[in-house]
């Protein structure tokens, strides 16, 4: 079942408003207020859409309202049923410090078609398009994955670039990449745009490796699903409470590896609007009583892949 193209603009408006809300706190060193402003604007816009929407990936559990919480119903409660994943502000620190690559992000699929990932860690590996199927696997380890990618691209490992979130938990990954001579592009936050960078010809990123947020993993998978890329993930549990949360969301095999088609079934719309200028899109620009927003819009079934630039009244 495909999603009607008319929903593209509705969902794009949602991330535009979320990005605008967050942008009012750019450089103000208040990431909580920036996140809340993005949530408020996004929720308000979602509730204008003629749909029965349910947040399956949001800003935590119901008791953490007024965030957009898991299982919150959005929309006019009429029309199509959608599962929606949101990250109203990906890069709260970037916004607080007015640094590049803060985004407001959303993915929407028909009911039951998005993996309900709890807000815990997720192991991730991703590569770009036009590669042999199943070329990467989390169980292969870093060295074998790099060797396979090197062979497939007919490039020496020293000619490859890996995107890695700069965290102490990635010391072993970094050590192996350094031993193999692979160039590393470190990111400090924002692993949705980090994962998507494997699809961007301008970025020169060949592979994404590491552990980041589970919700961000599903959002990135939605984008890669539209762009013909490959990604594999696995949830990383730190305690029994996290395992219980996963079970409550319907996850039965806690060690399961998820490919894109396991996380995103069928058609999907993905929207990412810039809060601050970044690699994917430019940030919010204020013009008197309006603002200019840039949004990356992807729609799998219609092969939509474009940057929307809109001037919108505040």
C-alpha cells in the first residue's frame, strides 16, 4: 500500500514548524527549551493533518508528556492510519550552541510498518547505494566489513572514509579503522544525518559504524529505505529495565539484527528540516514576520528526493 503524495507537504510542514520552534533558541545555551519549542510546534502541526496518526517513536514514555510520547495519537482522528516516528530536535546541543547540523526529523508509514524501537542504544552499520546485497553484517566485525566494502568498491581501505560518533565506547572500532588506514569523519552528535551521509555523493562517506540512539536508527533507516542504501542494526541493552521496555513494545528476540526492510516495511515518507545550517540542508532564516526553511523530502513509492525551500509566516 502506497502513501498518497498529498501527504508529503503536510509532513514537511510539520518539520518546518518544529525546526522554526527550535531555531528561536539558537545559541541560547538552553537545549531543553529548544527541544520543547520544537515539540510544541510539531505537535500543533501534526494535529492539523487529516489522519489517524500514532507516535511509535517519540520523546519517551507517556509520563514524560508534554513531549511527543510513544503511543500519543495525533491528527484529526479521521482518514488514513499512520505510524509516525519523530525527533523534533535532532542535535539539541548543536542548537544550544548554534553549531551546524541540527534538524527536525519525521518519518511516516502506514500503520504497523515502522519498528517500535525503545529509546535505548542501537548498534548500527550502513553503506550507500549500488553495492552487492547483504555486503555488510554486524557479526562480521569492523575489519571484515571494511575488506568487503573495499573489494566491492575496488578501492584500498586507505581510500575509504568512515563516519563515527566520537565516543569512548567506539575505541575498538576506531583502533581497527586506524590500523587499516581508513579515514575517519568524526561527528559529535546527530547520528541521523551521520547515517544518511552514506547516501550523499558530496559527503564522500563510504560507511557508518557505531552505537547511537535506537529511535534515530529507525529514522535514518526510513531515509535510507528511499535511497537504495543498506543498513543493519541491533538493540544494545544496558539493564533488565531496558529489556522490559523492548518486550512491552512487542520485541520478542532481543538479539535480533534488523535490516532496513525489517525496520521500514512498505512505503515511507521522510522529512528533515534544518534548524542550523548543515550538510543536508540549510537552517532557518528569519525574514521580518516570516522564516525560510529548507527540508529534505523523500517518498519511497514516488521516488521523490528533493530539497523544499519555503517561506512561511511565523
